C-alpha cells in the first residue's frame, strides 16, 4: 500500500484501494442516499458496513483493500448493502511455493532515533520498565505468591522508588501435563523466555512447589538455578515461613533493581508488539494503517516490530510471504501456518469461527476481510523473521510471531518473544492490559475514544472522520510509542493497574 | 474392603487387604530383619516400598489392596524387596462389558446426620458459605473485575458481616475459541454451572465485555439475563464508570446475601469433593482410606461425595464399574474413559507418564498401584452416577466426576458439579485452595503435618505410625467435614485466603 492508503468519498464512505468495488460507510447511511456520485443506497447501510460501488454478478469477486474478500452469493447491485450473507468465503491460500522477496516501498524517515531505556545485561533488546518478576513453576504456588506480592507492593515497594512494579508470573501450567509430548515445547519455551524478559532486569526469582514435573531446573539455565534465586515451598516450614522466604528474596532483588537507571539508547534496542482485539470495520481503515505507519517509522530507525495472530493472517498469508526477505523465512511462515491448520483441524475447528459476533455486527463480513485489515498493522517493511509461539527473535525488523489470535494468549506469547511494549488496536473496546509491559490502546473510532476517554491512549479515528492522514497520525503514534518506552508517559492500563492473567498457549492435553 | 482395611504388622509393615501377598514398610527396614512372623527381609526395604509376604512365581500376580498391581518379571521370594522392575504392568482394563452391581458392604453408621448450611433457593444441594460471586464471560474483563473486587473487599464487605467473601470468577475462556466445536461443551457447562453454585446464594452477577463469543446470554438462563444482573463494559463510559457500575451492582447483591442465615439441615443436602495432590507412598495407606471411611459415613447419612481424576482411576476402572448401581452408570463410566483415552492419544500422551519419578522413589511401582491407592478415597458405597467434567449430578451418594487429575483443573470442575467443600489429600504437600469453597487439607504423614503445621488441617499419618485405626481417624475427619461445612471451622487455606486460579478444563483449540 502507498502512504495514500485511503480515499474518503464525500466523508460518507471510505474506499481503501482504487480497485475496490465496495466502500465502507463512515456513519449510518439512510436508504435512497447518494453516498458517492452515481451510487445511491438501495438499503440503509449501517456504519462500518459495506456498500457496493458497482454491480457485481453472482459469483463475482467482491474486492476490498485491492484484494478479493469473497464471491457474491447472488447478484449484488450498485448501492446494495454487502452484508455477511452476500459473500461466499474464498478458499484459504495454498502454502506451497509462495513467492517471496517482493520489492518493498521506501520507508518514511523516522523523526527521531533514540529513546530512554534500561540496557539489557547481556546486550540484546532493552527494557522499557524496571520490574521485579516472581516466576512460578506451577499453578499450585499461585495462591501463596499472590498473597506475598500484595505484601511486597504494600510494605516494600515504596522503599525502592526506582522499581516500577512487581509482577507475579503465575500460570495454569507445570503439573497435570506430560512434558515429553510435542505440544509441551510451547509453554515450556514461553515460561523459560519470560524469565529472561528485558523488563525484569536480569534478576531471577522463582517460586516452585517441589514435586511438579516442571521443576525450576527446567525453567532456568543451570547457573541461575541456585538457592539465591529459587524458593521451594515444600522445603519451607509452613505458610508464614513461605511468605517470609519470598519477602526476604524479593528484598534482595529489589535492592539491586533499584540501582538501575534509564539511558539514551538507539531505537534498534527496542522491540514492540502489535495486536488487535475487539476489531470493527474501522480497525482496518484507521487503527491498523496508523499502527503500520508507526511500525514503518520504527523499523526505519532500526527497531523491531512483532505482529502475530495466525488465524488473522492465514487468509492473506501469500501477501505476508511476498514480504519475506528469504526463502527460509517464507518456509518458516508456511510451516507455522501448516502447524496451526492441523492444530485447529484436530479440534474440529474451522476458520469460520472468526470473526466474532461483535466483529460481524461491526461490519466485518468474514475472516478474509478481517485479515486484510489486520495485516495492515505490520506496515510495509520486509519481514525478516518468523517465530514459533513464545520464541525469541535473532533478527531486527518486522517479524511475524505465530501466536493464537486470542488477545490474552497472544500477549503472553509476544512477551515471551521479548516485546517490552505493546500497541493494541481496538474498535469495540477492551480494557486489556499486561503486567509485564505497557500497552498503548489505540481506538479505531473517535466515538470509542469519546466513550472510553480514560482507557484509550490514542485515537486513530481522525483518519476516517477527522481530516487527518494516516501519515500524520502514524507519526504521532510513533512519538507516543517512544514516550511510553522511555517512561515519560504511562498508558491507561498501566496507570490503573489493569492486568490480564498470563494465559499460556498450551496445545497439549491435561492429564 | 472391610472396615478393618489395614493390618499393621508389628508396626513395621502395613498390609492393606487379607489377600495381599505384599506389605509396605512403614520405615526403612534393614536386611535380615523379621518384619512379620515368618517373613525375614532378604534385602533392605526402603520406607514406603513393598516386601513380599509369600513366594511369588515368575509371572504370578502381585496383590496389594486385594487387587493385582502387576505380574512378577522373575521369581520373587518371601522377604524380597518388590521394586518397580520386579513388576510387569498389566494391560489397562478393557472397557467393554464390565461387570456392575457387585454387592457392597454395609456402611458404618454416621455419628450425626445434620449440619448448619445455607438452604438452596430452588432446593438441591446446600451452601456451606455465603459468598458474592462476580462471574465473567471472558478473560478480557478480568483486570477491571479484579480491581473492583479489591475495592468491594476493602470498602463494602465490612458493612455486610453475614457475607463471607467475594469471589471473582475469572478464567481464560470466552474469546479466541470456537463455541461450536465438540470440546467447547466442557468449559461452557463449567461456567454455566458455576453461576448456580450453592455457595453463591442464588444471586447472579455477571461482567461481560460486549463482543465476546461467550455472551452473557450463553452463560445465563434467559430469566437471569437482565440489566439487574449483567454489566457490559463496552456500554460503560470508561474505567471509572465500569468500576462504579460493578460496585453499585455488588452493593445490591451484598444487601440481599447479608440476610441469609444458616439452618440445621440433613446431611443429604451436602455434596463434597475428594481430591489427591502431591501423593506419596503413604497416601494410599493413610489419607485415602481415612477419607474413604469419612465418605462412607457421609453417604450413610444421605450425603453426596464426588471423586474424580480419570487418569488415576483408569487402571482400576473395573473395580469402579463393579460398584456402579446400574448398567447405565457403568456405560457412562466406560464412555468417559474412552473419551479421555482418545483425548490423551490425540496429544501423544500415554499413561506411563504417571507415576512421576518422585512417586516411584517413594515406593509406588506403577500407575495400577497408584490408582488402587487413589480410589480408596471413594470409600465402599455403591456408585450412583458418573458425570462428564463440570456436569451437575441428579442423584445422591458416591459419584464419579470424570475430570483431569491436575489439582487446579479438577477443583474447578468439581465446583461446577456443585461441591461446596473439598477434602484434599496430600503427601508431599501443596498450599492449594479454592476461592469458592473451603478445602480441608489432609496429610498422609505426620512429618508433613509437623513441617506445615499452619497449612495442614488434618493429619491421617497416625493410621500408619500413631496407633490409630482408619475408622477412628475417618470418624474424626467426618466431624471436621461437618464442622467446616457448618462454618464453625475455617481451614487454613480459607483463613489465609490462599486461592488457586480458576483453571478451566478446555480440551479444544485456541483460535
């Protein structure tokens, strides 16, 4: 896509690409209204829904974002409402021999190239926050850890003003699972990589039970698996002793973390994640192209941007493949898609489960249309790497991390990959937040920003209805990303302490 | 089993059944020691391990708990250490045409027949606690709900002294899932049944987001799906308004709950759950037979007792089938076992993953031996019903609820089935607790009770080393169950507020 990505027609409808034969209503349009010169609505068109700009014969292609989003189930006349049932879903793209290495457009120049971050001990990506993490090997210890964390926050944290929070890394894994089954690799990798998250400052603190299959030794490198870093509850003498042991270890870690200071660092040290949740028809018109522009700027400055959500990429995988920098990257993409196809088939799930009812009410007819809007958030830069869920990258630039689309499962996977900030685009609105990294919530519509004023950090709505361009808004979002990464701005979820649970992706059975 | 279930021979070894040809060492026994008249150890026998009481020919059955736990891989001589490698694992019992309706022994007479509970609005099982539950449709709202619950506990609960707590029913489900896939029935049923849990007093309070596939309408009966009971965050005007709405609704529910009072009720109104976690070699000698005796007393008084954990029942399923009261119950048992066999096979998991290396070091040779110990907790009464995970029973008595063995997944399933109290047996020790029902933690060894004095509620260890009988301890546990159910005693996890997360059993893929 060029930087002139959208084409607002009389402020009534938006066409995303010159080839499109449908456009999206910005607001409700009554029946009999000429929404574009020569196109009069045959029915009322709800906001976010599509109106046909031309006659489309039965079986003809319905085109949005310059791509086929479906085939007409019946004759569609110019001015018709093109609703969910007017479209037949195309076959998903084949995964064999996808072309790669297509020429990428020049990236826009970033307006600045540094931020204030916490340097990582062993090099690599940099922290945006200075947090004490208390990792756990198994859910059994979660109740005790949560009670200890309440006390650490209340009694100890005020004495360590340079530490920005305490994160209990609790989860539903660690027992009742077979660690030697193929699916176990994902949660194991996720938990191992979370220990090394840049926002945790290299301090290691683990609470285990003592009889769990996922022992601290499987979570940690051998050098880290020491009594200075690991508490085993079965070795303690009761509840009070457990809490005392956790508080004592936390105090030592807090004292060290409290010495850390931000430094001016190149943006190449920053890795952020992009995610959509509660999307509507405007997400792909405003929020995702705006985020995509900000991603382009960040990548131009040397930064790294993860995007994810396999089921919301699968139907446009050929477009992602085309942006891959080499055949290996393309092959990993195909492999991750195949794995997910099989995983869903094993559970008798097909892709028609997505979009959600809310998405459809918002005007997204099917997964193809949702996907084309979703991938816009990755911008236009070449894709340098593809990651399995929870894996850490070895390259810098745009990276596809193959995670579930579920917001609260994608988030922990991206955290394990090492993102230290997430940009979260929403149309319907969700109060989503992560404990381990700040989340910037971007609304697709100004109406949502108006309604959820204290929860939405950035409004991309003006790209549709406020006379601002994608580039203007994208640059503004870029600045906000840098401000949040630098600790100058705390987004709403961080200020209020709205944290989702750390829902691990575990594709294997529970025993 | 008779009520004289164990037979401590000179306090050195324990034989569980008169037919057994092995007994278990209570403590380490040196070589050359006459541990039973006529049985002198040929090797040192580690505590918890088995010694042969008779010669067993190669291929002969090794019998413990009156059942075959394996076949001798070589000649075993009287006085030999019968270690893991001396046994060949029997095939898992076939599920076809299992005999049912075997004669049950007479149950011991319960010493009392009533308790003090909160009567259920629509009849049925009775609450043991008076709690405000805030249900959620989707994980997205969990962060906001948790913050609101903190404020309710701090600011409102002290004004409602007859309400014993606030339970946020948060979970990892509700979005990123296909609700029409077969596996979805389990988490859907679990969440629906949790709304109706007896400890929540018939008050319905649900917080939803607004765009999630699992809408409040799928969680609630139509009559309950009203604005008095359901808050939709996407309809609120920001974070402060969300919290205010939750607090306002909570206040109304608290006012009504605060009027509830305990009444003297027959024990037939009580349903408890039994679960094992962190088992050791003594679990099947002390904790589970003691719990089994208490279960017999409760059932004799008309009460209902759930036991669970498919993978720890599978290898003795023929014994469970034998206790089924009718062919339908037996057939449901076989069906649940088949479902789980397939579920595990689909994830490349087999039963040899259990017992753990720690279990084996402790003397549990194989899954059959572990299973025979585990099922002892269900006592001896006929099995009147078999439930799918999270399903509610329609009969009273002993019921097998087919859940995973994972403690923190079994617990929520049993809660959904309606238990209002859980007895949790542990050998190694776990600080496990449920927010929605009190949990009585029973230690299998006195050493654990001594080490975790403030966490273990009941010590079954004296059955092995304290000169007490299973019947004496079982009756004592029965009294403690009645005291806890009546609110006279609060177990450790409840006093400290140690609550595990509500980890739902979701066998289906994440999209």
